[in-house]
C-alpha cells in the first residue's frame, strides 16, 4: 500500500493500484469531538476533486469530507452506519470512509510530516 497522504481539508488517502481509500485525519476527528452519525455516498456515485463526499455529524458540529481527486465510489465502510465512533477510535485505519476507483489521478497530498507542520 502506498504512503498515506493528507489534504489541507483534513482528509487522508491511500492509493493502491487504481483505488483510493479516504477518511478524515486524527486531527480532524479530535477537532470534531464525538462522532455520532456519518452519511456515506452511494456505490457508483462519482465525485470531482473537492466535492463533498461524506457528511460527518459530531456532538459539536457537522463537517464534510471532500474528494481528493476525481473518483467513483466502489465501496463504503458500512460499519460506520452502526458504529460511527470507529472514526474517533481509529480514523486512519478501521475508520476509513470510502474506497473509490480513481478517474483522474491527482496525488498532490502532503506527507504526514508536511501535514503535521500544516496543522501546528
């Protein structure tokens, strides 16, 4: 699996062949607080880079996770329907949100050290 990359909008992604896995960063889940509900897209839905893909509802606020590149959803993490707190417990692991076919590769995310510097 490729290196985990981060976006200024606090999503992380990993690319494996032509599939991108996307979630929100540990920093983002910490800022949101306890996540109580996640609205996932439909399999087959297409998104352009920067489009809101996932809505994350927390006790404090509602936030969106954005598409890191043009993609088509091939799988959603349905565990989040019943246990949205997985994102709080393991945001860059079991808390992944979607897997998508890459329609237009745009691997311009930051490495973790770059992201760490960005959020500090």
